[in-house]
């Protein structure tokens, strides 16, 4: 069996096992939160009356339209979405397996990377609740795969345009993702710097056109309290930065919030390591730009209202950050002795106890909630 086929079997086992775990977590039905009820309400009103209405009967204004429009295609969207989440979960795993095989040379590191991402609490969380994040993550991963190819292939650039457009009408945070992608186009293009900037601006305008049309429409047609021009931009940088950094750190290490500064140090060190070691890797640089665009958007713009929302915000970029993080570990092992490789592999295997233990605790809770009468919001 050659190495590629061997990795495909390993990836298949990891994806299959994590999918069973995901199914068990919501085996009695997807969990619902305030967002979920609004998605369902908008879907029902759109299917019956051609209008997007929230649970209050008011216009559906706080979320973009793609997700409820998709839900409106089905008379029993909850049942359909249980299976759709399974399909999306497997698709996300397959994409990550392809990218991991491309970026990570050592099979053990690659396998641990896949286990930590597929069995991690965040991806399963997005699969258990009727939220729009899972489709959003799927679109973002596909974009990160096609974006480097767009440097040479016009068809890949067109595909990237479509994916970026869908991201922006799936979640408002899509504008952060495509901003990162536009940055990559501007600095990585094969044309002159003027032409690269023009191409990046074209990409940004086309991909965000749906975002602007939707948000300007709800602002001026429905007198929405959610108005872009009245946003408290740049007022909560310290608050948002601390929350996001701590949540990222908590994903990898069981430390308290006071260790947030450690996450900043790690990120700075990872940045310089990437700059030094990945000069020729277009995909890693594209993924880094996407993470940068997303984090800057979340941190610099609107205030993160509730701490329990932090895990949802962070979950979007964890597939990217995880792949980059384990790629960095893989690079550090090149030309190292077998003893160092074995010690590193053993340490990473021990480390898996923490994220898997966290997942097990939440999966049991979600399963019990799924099979109870009521559904509640996520508790991490």
C-alpha cells in the first residue's frame, strides 16, 4: 500500500469515528438556540409568503438571507438538516484531510492534527446546533483550497468569486474572510503590483456586493436598529482581543484567562516562524491571510456581547489555525533525529487527552439535551 492510499484509509477512519461521535451528540434532534428559531421562522415565512420574518413577526434583519432561504426549500428543515450536517461534516473532514496531506509530511503529526480538528469540541458543536457556521466553515475551507490555484487558473478565480459571494450572504463575518482573501490576491499575484491591487479590489467588490445590498436594504427599507454607519467601531479592541486570544488558548491548553498574554506570544512566534519557513507555500500564506482578515474584523469592529459567543467566533478559524499550527510542528521535525520525532509524537498523543476530554464532556451533555424535552444554548 503506497503512502497516499495509506493516508486515505487513516483519514477515513478518523472522519468515520468523529462522524459517529457527532451523530451521537444530536441523535434525538439538532439543538436550538435563539438564532435557530429565527432561522426557522424566516424559512417558514419565506416559503409561505415570500418574506423573511423573525420569530417576533418583524423583518429578519440581524442575519444574512442565504441560510433561511436554503432552509425554506424543505417542509421539515430540522430533519433534513440533521442529515445535511452529517454530509457537511464529512465534506469538511475530507477537505481538511486533503489539505493536511498537502501541508504535513509526518503521518503521526498529520493524524493527530486531523483527530484534534474533527473530534474537537468546536466543529462538533457547530454540527449539533442548528446554526449557519458549519456551511460557513465548509465554504471558507473550499475558498482556501481554490484561492492559491487562482494565481494560475482563471476557473479557480471564478470559483473563488462565487465562494466569497456565498460566504458574505451566509454570515456577515464573510466580509472578514474575503477581506483576507483580497489581501492575499494583492500581495501574492503574479502580475504587477498595480494589477494585483486592481484584481484584489475587483474580487472584494464582487464578493461583498451581496453583503452591501442586504445590509443597506435592511438599514433604509426596514429602519433596522442594526445599522452599519452607527456601529461602535474600534471601541472594544482590548476587550475583543483579550476574549478571542483566551478562547484560542483554551482550545489548546487548560489555562486560565490570565494566560492570554501567552497566546499573543505564541501567535507572534508562529508568525515569524511562518515568515521564515513557508516562503514558497501559497496555501499556507492564503490561509494565514484569511485568519488575519477574520481576526482583525472580529477584534476591531463590533463588540462581542457575550462570552459564550466567543467559542462560536473562534470555531470558524480553528480548522485553518490548526492546520497551520501542526504544519509548523511538522516543519520543526524535518532533519531531526528519530528520537526527537518519537518524543514529539508521544507528547502530542498525550496532549490529545485534553481536547478529547473536553469534547467527551460536552458530547454527553448535548446528547442528554437532544433527547430531553427542551433545547438550550451551548455551555462550554
